[in-house]
């Protein structure tokens, strides 16, 4: 039989960056909190307390932190960037939604 000289191949040295995992966690928490606040606001016909606004500001901070962590991982070498893309994408969706909601609040 034909036997390979060394069967223990390692094709890559890349690893998952902890910053990108933290970025996904922060952006997902922010997304869920915004979704819950949106559902609560619809259920109460817009007569919602100020705590929801504070939650939205906290989600803004989480989303900006998540985007910063994702961008920082792009400058690291030998890491997978797929988690950075996912974290940055969810953070961007959160930020666009928050800009839309705050824009409507300024108009109305």
C-alpha cells in the first residue's frame, strides 16, 4: 500500500479572535434588547416609559463597542475574520435602526 510520509498536516495557523467573539455577543445582546423594546412599544401603543429610552442608549453604546472590537480584529494577523464580519454586520443593523428611531423622534 501507498503510505504518506507524514499524515499530520496542519494547513493553517489561524485562530478565532476573542475580540470578534465578544463583538458578536455584544451586538446580539443589543439586537435582542432593541427587539424586545420594539415589541413592548407596539404592545403599549407608544405609551412607553423612559426606561426603554435608556435601554436604547445602552444598546447604542454596546453597538459602538461591538463595531470597534470588530474593526480592531481586522488588524490582527492569523485570525479568522468571519466572526468579525458577523459582529460588524449586526452592529451596523443596530446602529441604522437606532438612527432611524432617533430621527423619527426628532421629526415628531
